[in-house]
């Protein structure tokens, strides 16, 4: 607990003195919630796996450690800062995901080669000085958005030939939410994903499910599978839940790292949300988040929750109208691929 409080205070979150030393009090909980909000995590005040990892990663600033391609990939806010600067300078590092992967390594070497810096693929003192010299010409966040826009413009319009990764949430030992009749979220989202896959196949797209009906691979494995598949986009399908059974409505989530959001991801989320509202779902809005499935995929990715499994009336309607829901999602994907970014 003391380590947690120390990390939060170093990031600028205030914790009252009586809680120092390991007491989990109201200001510690508030600091956690503020950090979760800033980091694009679920705001529940609980330090689970994702919150702790994000907290550790946030402790790194550019220059604290040498950055290089390694296994496992280095992660942290220092990597995100590096990606932001490289993208803004025109060296394509990809998504601002804070993960030092192959794309970031290639962009770094390209930067070093063009700036006549030792092309060693390591962010050391010489590379940091070169970045510092160019800091005044950098417009953070712009480069990644331009790169995504150009990639969309280069693709031919239409669903035909597109590779679509469909990610049914949960599975295996993780059933997700369970309704009053024992139907699990994992089963329901798999059925919906399978129906959507058949519709996409009928439009000559190439759908791929990240899991089977009975297994539940780790979210990082799902992301890696979609990356190897070369997906043009990923759609992760879940259901929402809440202690209050009257909670209802649909929500969609796109990747946002820090202040920079995925432009195509945000557009796809808006199209899906619009389709769900048109289909009769209450509007719980679109939200930028840093969920692992959105962060670790190299393509635009959206997570959708069409409704609440904990609302008996809404869930019964979702079960009855699954075919219509699959068509609504397919039509949103069609609209996404017909879109031509502004020049």
C-alpha cells in the first residue's frame, strides 16, 4: 500500500498525511480513481492488474532508461512520449500505445539514420539530444492521426477483401456476466460474433474470430492473433453489467492513449453507436479508453457493449433480436469502409 501511495504522489495525486504508511482511506481511493480516469481505465477505485500495470508504466519518463527492442516489449509513458515525438516528426511509429514494438523500433532507426545519429536502435543520450533539438517543431499527436488517415485513404472502399477480427469477450473459465436464467455473456457474445461473421462473409470480407465457443485466451493473445492476421479492424463484443438492474443502454469504446485518440477507431465507434441507437438501444455514448484489446492491436479497434446482461428486460430483447443486431453491426462496418477521409 505504501508503494502504491508513493507512486500516486510522484504522479501529482494528493494523499492526506494520516493515510501515509499504508492506510487505504478516502484520499487514496480518490487518487486511484483520478488516475484511472486519466489513464482510460474503468474508474472503480480498485487496484487490479490493469491499474497496477498502468501505474508502473506511468512512472517512466523519457530519458529515465535506455529504450530498445526487447522481449517482452518495453512499456511505459516514456515509450508513448517517444512514439508521439517520432510520429510528429514524420517517422511512423504507429499507435501511441506505449509499447516499444517493431514499428517503434523501425521508426527510431529511421530517425537516427536521417539525423546522422548512431543507428543502434537505442534511445540513449545522443538520440535524446537529437530529439530535444527538434522539440520546438513537434506538434504532439498530429503525426499519428495523419498516418492513420493516409492508411485509410490508401485502402479501396467497401467490405470486399477486408480482414475483420471479431473478438467475443470472455470465454473458457471466464463466463463474464450471467443472466437470471443462467445464460452467460461469453456464450451470447460468441453467438452474436458468429452471426456477424457469416454476414461479413456474405459481403466477401474475411472475418476471423479470436476464440472458439469454449476457450478463453488471454486478451494479449487475442490482440497478437489479430495482428498476425493483418486485420483491417477489430471489433470486440461484450455486454455491460451493473448492480442496479434498471441500468440500460449501449456504449462503444475506442483507443485513446493520453490525450491522443485513434481517429479511425473513434469514427468506427461513432458509426456503431449510431446504428445501435437506431436499432432502439439507449445511448450510453462513445468513450476513449486504453483497454488492452484496444491498446495492443495494431489496427483500428472498437469494443462494443450493446446492452446490459443485468437488465432482464433489455437482455431478453437482445436475445430475441440478435439477428437484427448482427445486421446493424455489419451495416456500421460497411459505412466505415465506404468512408473517404477528407483531403
